[in-house]
C-alpha cells in the first residue's frame, strides 16, 4: 500500500456518504487524516452588527461534528478536531503527520473562498498541494451546458437548459474502512460554552427537534419520504406553517453537508420508481435546483450579492427611521401578527417556513423600507439552515436586486396571512397574548374596538391596537 498520508479537511461536508474527498483519500492514500477546524471567525460579530453564527446553529454544528467523529471511528478512523484558523493549523498538522496532500471541497462565498486561498498559500510554502473538489451541488459544474460566466440570470432559463442538456452524476460509495496515522492524537469536541455561547433553550413549539449530524439527516429523510409517505403531498403542503411534515425540513442537514443533495435526489427518484412520481416529487427536486442555482450565481457574480445594490446596481428605498423599524422587525414587534409570529418562531427555534421567510423579508424591505442586507445578516445569525448562497441569493431576489425578472415584487402580508393561516392557529401559537381573538380576526387586531378587546378578556396591546404605520 502507498505510504501517502492525505489530510481530508472537512468544512460544510460533514458526512461519510457521497463524499468524494473522503472516498478519494481512502482510495489513493495509505493513511487518511480527517480534520475539522472550529474557525473563530465564524463565532464573532459581522459587519452588520449581528453574529456570524447564533447559538442554535452552533449547537447543531457541534452535534454534526460529533456525529461525524463517531461515524469515522466506526470505520476504524477518527476525526482530529482543533480550534483555530485553518491557514495556521493545517500546515502545522500536515508537517507533524507527514501529509503529502490536502483535500477539500470548494466553496463559493467570498469569506470561505478567501480562507481556502490562505490555506492553499500556506501549504504551498511547504510544497504541499491543496486539491479542490466540487461536492455541494446536484449538478457538477463541469457538466453544465454553459460556462459559469454565461449562466442565465433568470432561473427558469437556467432550469430548462440544464434539465434538457445535463445529467446528475451518481453518488460516491461510502468507504468500508479508514486507516489514520498510527500516532493520531486524541481530540474532543468543544462545548458550546467554550465557543462563547450559552446553551439555547429548546422551543417547545418547534416544528421539529433538529439533531445535527449525518445520522439525523438520513433519519429525517427516511421518516419524511418513506415512513410518513409525506413526499407525495409536498407540493400542496409545502406552504404550511404548523407541524413537522408540511415540508421536508431537510435544509439544516443539507446546509452543513450532513446530507448530500445527490443522495436526496436519488432517494426521490427511487421513491418515484417504487411508489409514485407526481408534481410533488418534482417540486422537491425543483427546490434542490434553486440551491444549485444560487451557488452558481455566487460563482458568477461574487460579492455583488452582499451589496445593497445587488447585481442590478440599484438599491431599494430606505426610510429615515429604518433602525427603529429593524429593531421592531427582528424582535417580532411590528404590530402585524403574521410577521411577528414568524419572527418569534425564528428567534425561538432557528427555523422559519418558506412562506414565512418570503413574507418577513418582503415586509422588511417593501413596507418598513429597511436595508435588505440587515435582514439577510439577521437571518445569517439566526437560521439553523443558513448557507451563504441560499440566504443572500433569496434576500437579493426578494429585494429586487438579484435574480427576480419581475420588477417590484411585493407580498400582501394580510392576504397571505388569510390564505395560509385562515383560522389564525399559527399566530395564536406564537403570540399567546392574542390567542383569545377568534378566527382570522387575529390577523387585524387593530380593527377591534377597545370594548371588543375587553370582551375577549384582553387588555388592548399598544403594539397591536394602533400600529405605527398603515398597510396597503
């Protein structure tokens, strides 16, 4: 067997299945050295006054790394877990264990790619190569029917072209065994306190207990697709707000790479062959295509997705009191129950439905006239399923500075509330102070007289009794 030792640098690919860098290292290296770095840059404040990572996602990440370490040990290997900057730690580790090459998956956002560049430069000084792999998308970049610079800026055009002219590759087999260097040091997963966070209080009303790691991701996929047979109704339920199975809820595991997008795709195709192929099975694949699209858009447009003007060169209008409005929005105190309920869910659980994300984002930008990048950065902190391309790409889309071909997209939040929460059950769950208001009246509490408030056993809440703005 070759005496090579290949260092596998895990980042947002925390899994054994369909992991090219791991399978290639096992195939080509005599020894494999899996490493994960807790980079302090991801646990500090951002330029927007928010945190790069909130406590709920930190917990999910810690669970995911711990699960990967257990899985590697079951294969005879291990995961070396270290704290610090990869460009400082990986060269030192590579020298200590006589590493001949380092493997990692390419990222697309500028902070992640900049860190890769620093690692590559540091390793190059030691004459060690950093080999790049592509493993985060459904479609491989090399299989696209156009170069990155020519990818259409309209999603529908992109989708039709790749569905006609490209194929999705099969996943990589999981290794049967892993051999690590004989003198590999012991390492442990840091506690959430050691990373500077308090253990988050789990929201009792959370739609799901998101347990980080490949094991949890595969379990959720099994439960949603096969055990609950919920996939067959995905298209009709995906805009729901209450319960665990109105959508797949797989996005947190996809974001950290605990679940491969290709693994999910081929599982859907298996379901289509053995149970049913319908609009719902395609609708979930359609959402995976959007994930791909935003990643490819980041490759094409880069940092423009982080600027207020986006890549259309025109920033939305902002209000003079936008800081005040932003604070009300993020704390769920806008005076519009549907918006506030969604923000309470996000703050409590780290999750929000697709319908909620679209409405809260549109409301911040269009109604409150707040700088959309503030909202995107707040979601970056809070969302358990945050990934740069999906988050910032979707926010730019809603703000009208990204990939939306339509001008002035606007969500009528009251109409949306009536349509998707017709009985007010969702709002009632997240704003218990309004729970006594019956039916859909809960969506417009400002229309109630003071006498009606008191008839429901409530004291008029100043936040909802007289909102500080009007809705069209």
